[in-house]
C-alpha cells in the first residue's frame, strides 16, 4: 500500500475473522525484555497469542549484537480499549468542535484503534521498542505512545522530522519484525501485529486469524498499572 490506511477505514472492518482459538501466553515466561510501565494488576498487558510471541522470539534473533526488543504492552481488554478511544476522541472533539463524528473517529484512529477491530484486544498487537544490552532504551525519535499532536507527527513511522540516528533505529527494529512476519501500523512506529484484521489487509489475506478475546487473568499476580 502506498498510502496510510487507518484503522477506522471500512476496508479493515470488512476483513472477516476466522478465529483459530490460539491461546494467549505470558511473554514474561519467555526470554524477552519486558518493561513495566503498562503493567496492570492482573498482568494482562504481558500476554499475546502464542503465534505472535514465537514471531517476536524470532525477531529478537534478527537484531544486531547488543540490541534487544523491549516489550511494553500486548493484550488490552476491550473495556480498556474503549476507554482509551473515548478519552482521545473526546480530546480531539474539544480541540476541533467543527469536526463531524466521522472526522473525529478517523483522526482518533491514528493513535487508538476503534474498539471493535482493535488488534491489542485480539492479543495480536505489541507495542515495543529497542534497548541496548543493559536494557536502556534507544532513541527512536519520540517517546513510545506519543500522539500525533504531541509529537508533531514524528510518531509516524516514516516521519521526516526525526534524527538520522532515530531513523536508523526504526529501520533496525522494523527489519527484524518484518522478517518475522509482523506488520506495522504506520502512524505508530512502536505498534506491530500479526494475525489481526489490519495484518490481513496489509498482507492480502482473506481473513484474520485472531479476533477480540476476554480471558480471565484472575489467577495472575502483577504490580499495579502505570498510567498511560
């Protein structure tokens, strides 16, 4: 695709889901570096579909020596996704009172997926970045989860208003993840997915493998959530 297709595009919602039933697994039990900034009391943030986790493990092997993937957030319960979308939509509506509901929805989807098609709620998407061997984050041009307004568009993967080093780091991250079969959401350099509707659209698949799920994490203990 030569232009950005947003999550709100009807073409994304039109992709059917043929749920494969693959389980969610805890990435903290794998050799991945996990950041705690998005932890929640149940530990839901650290879960992904098994197939996505396997691809992340493969992507890790594709990185240059001394670099590591730094996992920040995976699964997001549908209710939390709805809250994020509503809050950001409300901000945009207040800033642009003349916008129609469709304009607000489209603009919001640059940063938060509409809840009904959200890859995070399917356990198919991961927000991540790069770190060095000591676990220190590299410069990728913006903070992870910077919105388009805050970053003046620098959160877009191919943004021009970032340093050469940040651009090189994004290229390194992207090459490893793409080689493992994940696709990027072009408005968020940190957001990569596999098996969801957006992945299916980008890769030309007839259906998504993963749809929204609401598993129970009541038996998992974790530290309290940090705010977004």
